[in-house]
């Protein structure tokens, strides 16, 4: 919980400030807000986290998800009736030429140097019209003892899909991914787990399928103009072979173009899915495919560049520390997403302070120097007091 507190307030120095409060008031916010009896030293904290297998965090993610589902907060995330879109993608959270462990991925460069890294295959529930995303328990991309080949994103994706089904056996899901996944093994993996799929299918990667589609005299299409004069053009064709092999799976193809008022194509993309494409669902499917970028922008970019310090070296460890620090950061982000969806006081703080950066600056400085008995007191302080800045505390 001490490490989670650092991630929650996006403050690597959080524990140091809590020790100062402890020495002055014989209490601290890490005790009152997170129920931590004794503030651990950094080395002790890292040693403990290094020994905890990362998969033990799975139940926390599933419990939070089930609470959201039971209270109907996930209904607004349904892409199709009863079906949730789960976008998956890989990202790197550690990279170094010196700091490494036996589980690091490694890449040898031409000059002989080696880059060591840790990556994850992350999934998140999302919807085109929802600002929030719901992160799921990720799958670590890491080397294990006895494996000759390095782990990779595709293998991690297969494990992720299997674990996702085991964790949520009755949840209706559509897996959304980039062109790396629009090949038969990944398609069959999703179908074997009773899931739909919606994968980017670049024409250059699927020449046989595109030749097959081109052989039709005409394929179904629909287009309309929006209020800005842009043309939205949709095309699709059901039951086409993915490739020219003997056991080729058949898929349903859909494509989209956005054309501005000057007749210039400003965006285009294409996908394959198992869902029958019709005039009634083509727009929703395309919207789902297009919102895949949310896992990069709303999830990875937020974690890396908007205060969560996900690439900060909190310590690497020998076993699980690096991956567990990523997990704790992701959990903090998850809690914040939940509060944006469900908590009135948190939403009021967001409205009052405008940007997230400004809001969290006030959170951090407040808990560094003021002691609170509970979360309600902290939130009420932020909603009633003037803006608190670090400069105001250090003014001569």
C-alpha cells in the first residue's frame, strides 16, 4: 500500500514527506488514508515487492471490474448489444543498457551494445464515446527460465486472451488489435475463447484477400456527409478468405475513408471481423476499430507523460519488482478512471481545477504538508480552500 500511495498521488517523494508528518504529528496520510501501520524504508519496500509474483494482482483488477459491472457503470461501454470492446497493444515500461535482470528482453545492436527492456501486453475496455478506459490485468512480456526463444507480443496476447476468459468466463468481448494480430493464429485464439475480434487488416499484408475482394463487380457501401462537409465512406464484404492457404479461415472485411471538402482522403483504414457486417452496424464497427488509438493515447500516453512516472526507475530487482511497479501504477490509474466515472467529489475537483495536472499538483502539495483523518476531509479541503501550490508553502 505504501508503493500504491506513491503511484496514487503520482509522487515518487510521497513517503519521504509522510515521514516528516510522522515525526511532527506522530501520524501521516499514508496511515490515515491507506491504513499503513509503519512507513517502510525504500530498500525494504523494493525487496518485498520483488518477491511478489505479478499474477497475484489479477484478483484486484477483476474485483474492481465486477464492482463496476454490478452497479451498471459498464453499460455505457457496450459497443454492440451486450458486447464490450477490449483493445490490446504492447508497450515498454523499462529500457536500459546497464540495469537488467534475467527476465529482461534484450536486443543486441550492431555496435555490440545491448538494450534491456521490460514490456507488457495491455488490454483495456473502451468505447468511442467514452473518455475513460477500463484497464485489465496485463500480460507481462518477459523471458522465463528454460525458454530458448525470447517472449514476444503475439505470444503474450494469446496468454492474455486465455487469462481474460478464465477471469471473466461469461463476459461477451470483442478483441480489437492492430495489424500484428490479423492473422489466422490470433483470430483462431479469439474464436476458441468465445470472443469476437476486430483487427486492423492492411491491404499490403493481405494481398490475396484484397485480390479476392477486387474480383467482385461491386461490394456493399454507404456514405454520408457531415456538418463540416466531410464525406464518410464505408465499404464491406462478408465471407472472404483471409489468405490463399488450404485451411484459410473466412472473415468479414470492412473499410472506411474520411474525405474532406476538397476531396482529399484524410484518413483511411480497414479491418477484419467475425461479426456479420451490415448497413445497420458498419458505422459502430468502424467507430470501434478507430477507437483502438485510445489504448495508446488515453492509457499509455497518460501513464508515460501525464504524471504517472511509469518509466521512472523505482528499482529493477531480480524477479518481479519492475513489473510490479508497472502494475501498481496501472492500478492507481484504474482507481482514477473509476472515480471519474462514479465519484461526485472527485468529479467536482476535476471541474474546479480544470486540468488533471493542476488538480494533482494541489493533491500532492496538500498531502505533503497537511494531515487528514480520511479521504472525505481531503476532498472537502481541496473543494473549499484556495488553490494550494508548492510556492505558497515555501514563501519567505
